C-alpha cells in the first residue's frame, strides 16, 4: 500500500481534479475544505447518538456533500471533462431532497422560543456546530461564485437550504417527543 504522505503539498500547494495545482490558501480550497469540515461535523452528529430518523437523513446529506466537494475541487475550465468522466454536479434534485427533509421536519411538533441556545443535548449541540460550519461553507461558496470561479448557482441554493435544515434538525432533536421518533 502506498503511503498517504506524498510530499506534494510541502510547498503550500494542493491538487485539484485533472492535476491542476493551486495554493492551499486559494478560495476554492477554502470552499471545499470547509464543506469537508461540515461533512465531519455531520459525522459527529451521528456518533453523538442521533436517532435513526436523523441519521438516515444525514447519511443522504453526507453523500451529497461528497458530490459537492468533487465539483468544488474541479476548476471551471475542467467541469465539462468532469461531467464527461461520469461525475455528478449539484443540481435541483439535490436541493429538492433537502426541501423534502425540511417539509418532513416542519410537519413535526417542534418547540422553540426565540433565539435558540445551542447545547440542550449532545445531538442538538453537534447539529448547531454543523449548522454554523455550513454557514461558513456557504460564505466561502458565495465568495467563489462572486469571483466568477463557480458557475453552478444550485450550489449556493443547496448550501442555504442545508443550513436551514440543520437548524430545524437541531430544534427537532431538542423537542422531547422527537427523542422517541425513528
């Protein structure tokens, strides 16, 4: 097995898809790196003891975040090649899945008053960390979009919808009757 240590990043550069090298401080790396942090935060939610109801949905989201990271790790000039290679881009279907999840949660009896204070329980706290990480990732994605380095508007919509969903999930996990739902 080859070593994970390649030394190719020792000078502060990293590789995008199709062997393009860029600075580790590049806005594109900031964007997909923050989405990677979000994915890890969602893993923490599952590890914290999220119900099957949440865990099943979070696994779907984590799969979609892998699609998003792949797209973000591909330069605009290589997107056509990326799609021809069989890779998916974030699309309206990804946003639609989030909309369904939001509707499912909004149909539940969720209780909260005013501004939510994170920390009611480990799952809710982990979800709020994921939500704030998502908002940071969203800011990174918007900056990339505004700089003309991201052409897919659906990514911005996806990130916005996801942070809303994570807020709802946190509030749902704080609601006493949600602890018995599966």
